[in-house]
């Protein structure tokens, strides 16, 4: 799976969670904190899942 597709899927997930939080009247600063944390997790998991194996010398 490519990194771009992985991040796009995670962005859709984050968007849905943000929408749900807005409907539940969660404070905007907590929504922003949650989105930033989820974006960081997405990048870490995406890099881990899509990187090639390191070559050992």
C-alpha cells in the first residue's frame, strides 16, 4: 500500500471524528489537539507500514 493512500484514508477518518466531535459540542481546542495527535499517529504508522526493509551491510 502506498503512503499517500494510507494518509488519505486516515485523513477521511480524522475528518469523520472531527465532524462527530463538533456535533457533540466538544470544545474546539480539544478537537484540534485530537486531530494533531491522530495525524502524528497516522504518519508514524504510515511510514512503518510502507517503508522498505533496511539493507544491512
